[in-house]
């Protein structure tokens, strides 16, 4: 079953009145439970594609279906709800909220989703244990290493049991062994929970673990 | 999260709260001083109700002397005491009189207050040294008893046991009556101007109000006495503590103008301080807001956190303002008493403190809503 499908997805930016097609007629299908890597040279449209698939930005034309829902028909509020409940995000620079502890950062999406307190705390604890940070729950991001912050970010992305987890260069800021550990976590999530993982990366070690690699060039899928 | 954000930028938060606090404290102090200068205190303490004629200027003993007064006040008090809800009650007559010790050509203008001593448990009616009740009115002798405050004692160089004369006119129309000082009130929360307190009927005699048994107001102790007073005095104003303060402010255009102007300035200053902090905060948190939006936190939740931040700042500023006002009032009175022998605002009315806090929180709510409304939708792609 396709969890994501795009039809003639196009994104056009205007810079100084010059139109630039960041994505051109991208047709893509991703199956539920796939581990997909998107790569390509700088400016190829990888991040733009991730923004589109993650409902962060709207396409200029074309359609995106997530779980058979045409996202172009959804309001900003409905898209926020979709991102909260069905999509998880892991960013290159971790982007944890600096004033909140690891525990509070992971708890935040569940709090927004209205998960009851007891259930929320239990899940937060188990997620932090899952990423190996059961003993660092009360630390704020500045007290954690880069690898630890990224693991908290993964736990946050998994908070509401999303069907799809998007990661943008998740190992880009980490040393290779820490990066491997992060990828192990993604692989394990994909294998155990059958969650779809879509990672944008230049990193060879990422593409080697993916079930499928989508290569972009000049806003088009080339392989 | 809002509290955490404020804690994270603790110096800016502290500065904003202090700045708002100063504005609020100044507002409370200025209004309080206006009230203190105007009101030449009838009483201080926990009075539950004031009964005043509807069109009376209860604050001004000079301008108020030509206004409507209450009549037959002694019998009114006797009627009140028949009801168990009334724990204490006394009529009050305030008049400006001439006072002198030995030389009738060296008079000082002071405020004379007439009360029924012992009839109510608040100053000055509760001052020690007085014979209880109002003997002269009921056919007893002239008591000669006077209680004065420290300002009056200093003005005329009087002490307990000394004698002085009171009159409402000087020169050929003078017919002074002599009094003996039986006590000097030293408490600072009593009136800041020279005051002499005597038995009501004796002041009524001096000022020509004995016939008709007139007074300016009746003070009543007894928190449950409201309905009784409303029933007994349908044509008068029956004011509770907070209503009395409000009445004092709104019944005098000068005080009202001071209160309104200071409240407006404080509101604007509060808005500016909170607004500046919030704009800086929102601009600093743009990245965090983009991340929050990206992970699905709704716009309304983000706006709520901005609004709460503004509310916490204003509440902190309001509380600081109230504390500063109380401390400032004590300092001001202390300083002025030492320098010019006058404490301008004997005590800050609780209503003014509530007003100060409300102005601050109002500024916070207004600014919070404005900042939230003007805030742009965060650019979520910034998170990537």
C-alpha cells in the first residue's frame, strides 16, 4: 500500500522575478514500511521535496497523497494536525527547544495531541529508554552531546507514533560512529514498528542501509 | 514554556518587571498622595460602611461645609445599635477651625473632627483619654476633652494636659471654647495634617450644628450591616470599603484626573516595556516557533505561549508595583514627616493597590493580544 504518492509535483520559486523550478513533475510512490533515502547534489531539490512530502510547504502544482489523503485540499490547521499525528521530523541541527528538558521536548507533541498525563509520561520515558537516554531525561539540550540531542529529537519524532518519519541529514552534524548509532535507531524503528522512514542525505552509510534510494537532479527524479 | 523562556532571559525579565513595577508604584503613590492631601481624615481602621448624604463632598471639610448633612445623628446611632449586626457606629463631623493656645492673635487653622468616643473601635473615636459617649449632648457637662495628633501637637507646641482654644471665627466675632489635651495620637496611619478630635456635640456647638444634630457622615462597623443601612438610609449613599475609595476618587475631579492620567501613563509604559520585551522575545524565538510549527504544534498553542509570557511579565510587574508602592509610601511619609512634619498619604487604600495591579495586567493582556495578532506565521522551512 502506498503511504505517499505524488502526481506531477512541481515547486516553483521566484527569485528577483526569475522563476526557478525546484521540483518538476515529480511522480513518486513510497510504500508503507519502506526505508527510503533521497540524495542528489546541492540544489537538486532534495530539501524542497522533503518540505513538500512533510506538508511543511505547499506545491505550486501537482498533488501529494499521504495515506490516500490529498493534502492540497487541507487547511493550514488540518495540515498541522496531520504533521502532529502522522508525521515525525528529525532535523540536521536537532532543533530541540532549548528551555525544555529532554523529557519535556519528547512530551511536547503528545501534550499538543491531548494525550493524558500518565500515558504521556510513560511513553516519554519508554521512548527515551528506546534511544538509550533513560538516565538523561532531566537534562536540557545544552547539557547533552550532539548525538544525545539527535536521539532526543528521534524520540520526539516518534512521540505520537507517526506513520512516516522524515529526517533531513540526521547524521550531518555528528561524527561517524555517533552517526552509525543514529542510523541503527532508524533501522530498528523501521524494522520493529514498520514505520516508513524517509531520509535526505549525502551520506553513503545512509544510502547503503535504505531499501531504496531516490536520486534527484535539477528537480527531477533521475533514478 | 513561557515561564522557562522568561527564566532563560532573566536579566531582561527582571528589567521589564522592575520598569513596569516603578510605573505602577508611581501611579498608586501619586493617586494616594492626591487622596491623602485632599482627605483630611475622619477615621482610620477597619470601617465596614460609610453613610453619607448623596450630594455631599465627604472629603473636603472646607468645600463640604455647605453641602447636605445628616441630621438627628445621635438618635440615628441609637437606632443602629438596636440591631445586633451593628458592632459599632459613630457620626463624624469635620470642620476647619482656628486654634490657639495663649494669644488669640496667633491662631492656626486646623481640622476639627467630632465623634462619639468609644462608639466605634477605630481611630480617632477609639483614642484613649476620652470619656465614653457624648455627655454634653445628653445634658451632661462640657467635657473640654481633646485628642490631637502629632502634627497638631508640633504645630502648637502642645502636650497631654495642655490647654488650647478653638473657634470658627476670629476678631470681634470670636467666642472661643477651651479644651484640654487628653491624648496625642502618634500612629502614622492617621491623618497627615494637624487634627484635633473632640466630642461630636461640642464641635456641633462650636460650628452651629448642634441644633438639628448634624454630621457629615456615619461610620459603621459590622460586615453584615449593609442591608440594614440600605433600608434605613434609602436616600443616602451607603458605601462599603472599596466603594468608599472609588467614591472618593470619582467624586473629586482633581483626584479622578490624577488617577486617570497616572493609570493611562502606567498602562502605556507597561505596554511599551512588555511590548519591547515581547517583540525581542518573539524575534529571538522565531527559529523555535518554526520548529514547533513543523512538528505540528498549532498556531493557537504558539500564540498562547506568547500571550502567557506577556501575562506573566505584567503580573510580575503589577506585584512589584504594589510592593514598591507600599514601601515607597512608607519612605515618603517617613521622609516628609522628618523634613516638613507632614505625612501626605497616611495609608494606601487597598483599592488603589488592586487598581495598580489591574492596570499592569490589563497592559499585559492588551500587549499580549497585540503581539500575538501581529506575529507572522513562522516559516517552517527555517527548521530544515
